[in-house]
C-alpha cells in the first residue's frame, strides 16, 4: 500500500516535499544522460514548487501551480 503525503500535518508535508526535492536534485547531479538529468531536475523543481505553494497557504493539491519546463520527448507531441 502506498503512502500519502496528504495525511501528514502541513509542516511535515512541506518538510517531506523539500526532502524529495533535495533527493531528486542530488540524483540528477549524478546522472550522465542529459535528458534524464533534465527530467530529474524538473521533478526536483516540482517538489520544491509544491512545498512553496503549501507555505504560501495553498493546501489544495488540485490547484498547485507547478512551473512547466519543456523536456524533449515529454510533451504532448511525444507519442
């Protein structure tokens, strides 16, 4: 069974999102494949944006605005 961050108190969710951002960023730094590295950096930015949105008072994950970073092979025309 999976874990849901939404079950955590707000402060713990922010902390978990920041930790996910940090871990994903560190993983990206170790990658050699530029496309995969970009995808991990985008994930890190998304985790960071989620934490920032929560800190700004937006607790509804449906309306969290995550910055879009175009990634080759990952857009609507990728298929």
